[in-house]
C-alpha cells in the first residue's frame, strides 16, 4: 500500500518529462508523430532540400560577390609597396592640376572601390523608399499604408555628434600612423648609429676576428628587414635576408618564432665573441635597447587597435544615419533623396574608410625602400669611412717623412 502511489507517479515520466506530460489522455495517432527518444535529431532535417537550396545559394553568392570583390581590391592595395618621395614626387604632389589628376584616378582608388558595397546598398535603399512614397502619392498602393517621412529636426541635432565621431576616429588613426612612423625613424636612425659605432670600434680588432666583425655588421643591417617582415603581412623574410646572412644563420632565423629577437641574439653573441674593451662592449650593447624599443612599439600598434566600441559606434551611427536619411529628406527633396543619399554615403563612409586604413600604419609606410636605403647607406658609409681612414693614414705618413724628429724639415 505504501509503494503503490509512487509507482503510479513514475509511469508518466518514463516517456515524457513532467513539464510536458499532458493531463488528458493522448491520442495514439499523435504519438506516432512524436520523435523517438532513442533517435538523435539531425541538422539535415531542418535544412532545405537540394533543388530548393539552389536559388538561395545563387542569391547569396550574388550578394556576396560585390563585397568580396571590394575586399580583394582593398587587400591587394594594402600589400602594394610604397615608395619614398623624391623632389619630383613633391613637385607633382603640390601641382596645380593635382585635383584633376586625383579625380581622373578615382576609379583606380582602393578607398573608393572599397566603398562600392555600402554606397550601392544605401543608394538602392533610398530609391526603394522614394518609389514606395511615390506609389502612395499616385494611389498605386493602398491608402492605409503610411507615408514614410519625418521632420529633419533630429538630424539637425545629431549631425554635430556624427561629425565629432568621424573627426575623432580619423584623428586617433592618424596619431597611430605618426607613432608608427616615429618608431621606424628611431629604428633606422639607431641602425645607422649602431653600425657606425661598430665599424669604428672594430677597426682596432685583430684581423683574426674579421669574420665576426663582418657578421656583426650584417646582423645589424638585417634587423630592420626582419622587423619589416614581422609587421607586414605577406613578406618573404627568406628572400629579403638570403643576400645578407649565411645559409646556417638564415636557417636559425627561419626556425625562430620571433625573427627580430633572433637577430638581436645574433648581435649580442657576436659582441661577446669580439675582443673589445669593457667600456666599448657596453657602448655597443646599449645600442640594442633601441631595437627592443622598436619591437615593443610596433607590436603594440599591431596588437592593440583603437577601442572596438568606438569603431562599432561610428559604424552603427553611419548605418542608421543613412537608413533614415531618405525618410528625413522626402518632404524637401522627394526623388532627389536618391542622389543626396549617394553623395552623403560616398562622403562620410570615405572619411571613415580612410580612418580604418591608416589605423594599421605599417602598410602605409615605404618600409621596403626604407630598409633597402638603410642597407645601402650603411655599406656606403663603411666604405667611405675606410677610404677616408686610409687617406688620413697616408697624409700622416707623408707628413712624418717630410719632417725630421727635431722639427726641422729634411734637406
């Protein structure tokens, strides 16, 4: 008698849970429609069949084709090598016909081409809103549908906020660009100074250490190239360093997880192997701190973007602004809302796109030419220094031959 009520309460829960067990008797035909408890549901049951998914897949591919093309153009432009400006470049840069030249090159600008998807979308949306309102005015659509129009007062109040968002976004990106440029300026200047000090100190080292001296200078020249390959996507460090480093050294650098720090370790070990005075050794080792500082700044700029909340806020503000712009301008512009939306989207999204592009500063810098120029300048400075040193030694010897030890000229 005690166990009988409990067994009656457990029977309904053997097939249904207590939350979904109906209180009324179930029809046996409905039970056949319920899934079996021992059979796992599959995702394929919720997916459309093959013939039905064909048009949907084609539509998705068509809608994705334009953004994918714009992204491809943008990434191809990011990997394009920049050039250092010369006097001729600066003359063209300030030319009076630069505006015409920039206008004619608009179709090849990756900034403009990357704006094709959003500008086309918002222009098409504005045309749809204008067509809807015009159909209502011409009584093509039922009269109970609302006319999409509104006062322009909210836009007058929020326009300064959008302007400040775009200005601060672009200014923050430009500050990152300037910081990256300063970091590379310090790296190149430190490389020149390091190579000059090393060449000056190593002139007094025995010829037995000539291979170590030569290797040290090569390592110093290789550091900016390794750092460039570290911060630029798609760089080939093996191709860039194969003419500077020996095969064994290059293999060690390639197997390293952090190539710039591996080059620094080569420099440190080379300095330890040379027979130098302790003071001069400390001077050379102190120059390595400039390389560490350059690595730290570059990795900070690469790994820490502008706060994502600020970027997302600016993007959402722009999207909502242009989605409601045709509704706001309809009373004053009517069909002119379509070109007005096009001009507004092309202008404001272009400003935002420039801020996004220069947020990552290193693809905007001419790092390839900068490293090559530093290599050529250092090699030329070493050769020139050796030549000048030989000239002064020759002058000193000729001066000592012309005068006697007591100061009187030889007869």
